[in-house]
C-alpha cells in the first residue's frame, strides 16, 4: 500500500461516517432542528467572534449536508416548505455588532459589505439559491457603540428597512442587553417595550415576534416576556430564545415549547460537535417529506405529534 493511499484511508476512517447529502435520508418531521446563534462576524476568531471565512465555511458545511435555511417565524408557524430529504436550519445573530451588517460606499452608492454576515449570506445564496434566504437579527437599539443597531448611526433606518423588506427578521434583545433576572417587573417590561418602540421608529409597521434573552436569563416571571405593555407600547412574543441548550425539538412535537427555545452557539467546537452528532445520528434530524400539507413521522411515533386540525400526519412505513 502506498503511503498516500494509507493516509487517505486513515483520513476517511477518521471522518466516518460519510456526510449524508440532501435527499438521501427518509422523512422525519419529528426530528430536531438546529437554531444557530452567532455573535460577532469579525477578525480574529474568538469566543464570541466568527471570522468571515469561517462563517462562509459554516454555510458550506451546512449546505453539503443537506441543511436549508428556514426563517424562525416560519418554523414557529410550522410552515417548513423544503424539498424532500432536506433539513431546516435557522440562523440567528445577537447584539447587532458591526460585522453582522455593514454598508460601504462604492461609486456613490451604499452597498452591502461582502465580508459582513448579510453580504456573505447573499453571496452564498447567489451561488446556491436552493440553500434559501433567512436570518433573524436580535438587535440592541439602545446599547452603547459598537452594538447599537450595527454601529452606523446615520444608516440605521436604511439598514433595518433593508432587513425587513428583504425577508430577514428583526427580534427583540432588550434595549441595552439587560439581564432580566435582576430586575422587577416594571423594568423588564420597560426594557422590552422600549426596545420594540425604538426599533419601530425605523421600521414603523414591523411586528417583532421573538425575544432572545440577554445571557439567557429569564426574569422572575416568564409571562413578563411573553406579552404586556409599558405605557402606550404593547408587545407580544411567539417565542422566547435561550442562549444554549442544543438542537430544538420539531415544532410538530408535543415537547415543543416556544417559550424555552434552545439554541446552539455557532462557535467551532459546538458547531462541529452538532454537525458530527447528526452525521452519526441521522435518524434524529428533522428531514422534510417535501409536502407541507402532510407531516411524515417514523413508524410508531404518531402519538408524539402535537395534534391540531390543520395537521395531517402519516407514519412512515
Ligand atoms: Zn446578546
């Protein structure tokens, strides 16, 4: 055996099992879904920073394993319209840091920086339109720079309108990243309602449907985060997102709890661990049947589906 062949066999053995491509897995719409949580997209790679090149590589790794982007709100609405054999993945970005969304001037026009997260996502989508188009930005409208609405003050309106009009989602992350566990009801509600009001100054008709808890800290009473008002401003959230907890249950599962939605921090160690986990345990992945009107689940697991009139369930033979 030649040395190169031996090296190749060894490498193959180390990367076993092989990556499963889109379309090869049987449908399982009770499988789990990764909600990835990014912070900074910048240099160098650090605990809370993913470099632009590593972010591109993440998209590549997801794509080649048959993952496709689904919007968080579509996931909550249980409207996952993906081709048969593919798996939804959700991208979220916390803290509105500059590298997530930056505009640069070119020939007198503002264009999206090709090295910011939005620019990278859009370039990837041009190359792979079937990968899809979706991301949720949990922004901080009242934080100190550089985390206040992506840190280009005079472009904040243009940017939020760009996100809303292009089908990205904007989520609440409180006014300035308040640790909600520390505050009484009045302050918790103020943080949430004022954040929404300040975001809506830029995108007046935009309805914010989700809240990501700063540091994952729940306030004393969960209900304060779900709906309420502060003065004239009322808010209502369809989901509350944590900062950790692993892959989320299928939204069709009885165990699905939108007010405790777990996420996976998109740092190399966590991402690699979960990609490899689902490579080794493909039966745990949500895999679409290609028919949004029907929920296909493994044989014998029909009783694990959260039933509603709108859902027709078929057990896979
Ligand atoms: Zn945060």
